[in-house]
């Protein structure tokens, strides 16, 4: 990681997991830490699967270290049974995991432990219990023990691989699924249209191309943009090119990675 003045320890908090109380760094602070070390870092999210009951996102973080491109992916999924705003939570989790893989909040990411973290409701309950006076806390703990003995245990949360198998099976049984996000609970005056992952990726590509002097027309697809970038890279003698698929298309990640190798035009540096 690059040097940063961000004080991660000052933003740590305790959460309750199945392994006990552990340090946790919220995703917003992981992003702040990343930005403090790499102000030009790119964060792109993409919805990979969703229904009216669950959502899964992929987050891609890219930045440069000593002139070398670094690309890191993270995935996150949530269900309506855990969170009402599961769609947004899944995107946040993907970003948080990508940041943790990059080293920003790794030691305070409980979902990287071998055990299974508690769901959101249980973690919130544990945080509230921790603030009780000792006598009341003992009472709550004894009630928890009784609940675990006298009532059936809550369904365990599936690990990512198991969840993927279940989702794949559901996809085969219901090929036509509702892919719209859950409706917002915000008042109408506060609701803002949110761009999806593809739109955010497109905006990032257009912005980076403009900074590197590569013209992009409104109707250009990724394959056409890749051709323009490859031509510019060839003129610059960089020895790098956008990796393209057999059909001529190119992913947003491949385009953004190649753009890192393209020098900024002299006119833009003045």
C-alpha cells in the first residue's frame, strides 16, 4: 500500500460475530483510507445477479503503484431476509471486500474469518447489549442461552459458494426474473435516480479518455473505444494494448487498465 496519513484505528468499532466481539472498520472509512493513499483510484461496481429477494455485486478497484496498474475485485451479496435495503447493502459489501483485499481494512473485516459472521440483526443486537450495565448484560446473556436451548436455532447464513449454487439452481428454474432493485423507502423529495454499474463504468471510461486525449463519441461502444485507445497507445509506443474478446468487444476493466499506460497529452499538463 502507498503511504497514507489516515488513522484507521481511530475509526474502528466493535461488532459481535460468532467468534465474539471483533474490531470492524466500516466500508466508508475503508474508502476514505483508499482515497487518502490513491486519490485517483477508480471504483466501479457491477450488478451480477439480482431478484426481488437478493442481489449480488462485483466491485473493481484500480490504481497505480510505481507506474504499475493494480486491479482488485470484490464480490458481495445480500438477501431481503437480512436487510430491507439488501440491494444497496450488496453493492456496499462488494466495495468493502475489494478494499479489504487491497489492504484497506483487511484486519478489521470479519467476513474474511474462517467462521461465519452473524447477520445484521444479530450484530446490531450484540452492539446494543455491549452498552448495557454489567448486571443487565448478564441478564441478556442468560436469556440468549435460554433462547438457544429452548427454541430452534435461526437458519445459518450460507457461505458464498453455497449461495452461488442456490442462485444458479434458482436461475435454471426461473429464467425470467425481476431484476429491478427494491423500491426506495426514502421520501419522494429525497429519491434520486441512481446510475447502474454499466452507466458508472461508461462515465469513468469517458472521463479517463478525455483526460488522456482519446476522443469518444456518444454512440461508441467499448469495442470502438478500445480501437481508439490502441491507436493512441501505438502512437505513444507504450507496448500495451486493450485486451479484446474474440467478437471485438472489450470490458470496462480492460479499457481502464490500458488507459493507465497512456501518457497525459502535453497540452493537458500545462
